[in-house]
């Protein structure tokens, strides 16, 4: 009788019978031996890019480099106004030295993240037929499209970028995820589209739907990298009711995603202080005059400078009210979920962490209003959302039934 058919070997260990167990080992079978380390490095950098991006946006530096991917024609950023000599970007916006470094450094960090994600895709595709060739072909198409865009050849640039995305998506659909090839290709496709959103954020003058999409794209990249890193590390958490628990965690992720989108919409429409510093009421009333219809018009055309916002007070109040109401829903559900985890053997630490994070996040949101949106608190609020995402995605990636 083989070891795999030995009845004794199939019996759960004492830890499994107690409820929860962590599987031994540090790497998922079938992946490159350094893949999990690279995935964790990319995950950490993605978190840093998200937090620094929030700093750039909230310090009103999002248009400090009005051209893309250069900054007033420079690969880095201008350190003095004398460095700018008749560049077309000066006709869009005068150079602000104290802000330009923030935007261009954020682009550099995002570019470094893109290289790490490309490396993950190449490592995971190495055992696929023509896998490395497909990933490299997509990367080359995107790189050429950037050069064409800088030469104002916009249509060929768009076609090549779309072709690169199509190659990656086609590969992801064909590949399985046993060695994390599918998710790595999807992550690379996501970060390519994220770069396009970053370009449109600048060229379309902080259009709210693009700014919100850029925020969601960054968090989606972070979520995919978090899932990849945990799955590559091969440390599952085994619980008897794993299927139900995973569904509850996924629902929490959906609710959090909706709230993050509302937060991005609030920020991009400059509605964070639509109620002044009044909380829990808004401009002295529980239900002040509002305009949800105008507040949630997604597309308002191109060519308008959206820095500072273009909506009236009633529209901004509607956005702020929606963000607050959804915050209550997320807080109640995640708090209940954390209590359920606290009652699950082996999950108490995760329950305490999740509950603590959601309480801190609500407190930061309230502090944003009461303290009139101080930069440090607003950036911390964005970081808190990313940490909540990290915990929930990590649990979804790791929770498994005994023997699964």
C-alpha cells in the first residue's frame, strides 16, 4: 500500500481536530523558489505606492507634472524654474517645484512596481508553451506604445497598448492557476491599465471617474499581489466551516470595495468637507438639502479642469452622505464578522485585528471631518482602507477546509 493510500496518513492531526491548523512549508509547490519573496516585495511596494499616491492627491499635486510620462519634458523633475525651457507643459500649468517631485516620484515608484510584476509574470509563465514569449511580447507592445504616445501618435499608441492587454488577457484565460500563472498575467494586465489611468488622470485634468478608477486600480493591484503572495507562501488556515467563512469574507470584500469607491468619488469631487466640520449631522441637520442625481453623474466630458471640484454644495453633500451611510454598513458587517472570528478556534487573532482596524478606520474618517481634513489623517485613512483589504484578501486566500 502506498503512503498516499495509508488510512493513518489521512487522519487529521491533533491541531486539525482542534479546529485550525497552519500547513508546514514556506513555498507553494510548482512555483519558482524565489517567487514568494518577489511577490511579498511587490506587495509591500504596492502598499507604499498607494499611500504615497494618496499623499500626492491630497496635497493637490496630482497635476504638478502636466505631461506624461515625463515631467515638463524631464525624466526626473525640475528643481528650478530655469530648468524649464519652452516646454509645451508650461502652457497647461506653471511649474511648482515643491509639488512636481511628488508626482514624478510616484510615477517612478509605480514603474518599479511594474517591473516587479513583470518579473512575477515571467517566472510563473516559464513552464508554459510560449509563455515567456507572450509576456515579453505584451511588454514590448506597451513599451512601444509609450514611445508613440510621447510623439503624439495617439491612435497607434492606443492600438499597441490594447494589443498588449489582449495578449495578457488571452494568456490568462488559457493558463490554469496551479502555479499562479493566471493571476500573475492578470496582475500585469491590471498594472498596464493602471498606467493608462495614471496618464488619463493627468491629461484629462483630474476627471473624477478617472481619479476614482486609478485609486481602485491601485487597490486591485495590491489585492492581487496580496493573494498571490499568500498563495505562493503556502500557509493555509484550515477551519471546519471554511466554505461559509470564505463567503462571509468575500461579502466583506465586496462591501469594502463599494466603500472605497465611494471614498474615491468623495475625494475626487472634493466633497470630504461638504458638511463642514459637522458630525454626525451635516451642516447642522441630519438630512440637509442634497442632490444625488448631480452628485453621481459619472461622465461630464473632457477639457474641464476638475482640480478643486466643479459640483455645487448640494451635490457634494449627497456624495458625503452616501459615503457616511455606506461606512455604517461596512462597520456593522465587519464588526459582526470580527466577532464571529473571535468565536472561531484559531481565528481569534485575525478577528481582533480585523475589528481593531475597522474601529481605527472609522475614527480616522470622523477625525478627517472634525479636524478639517489634515493631510496626515487623510493619508492614514487611505492606508487604513488598504490594510483592511490586506487582511480580508489574505484570509480569503488562506482559509481552507481540513484536508483540502
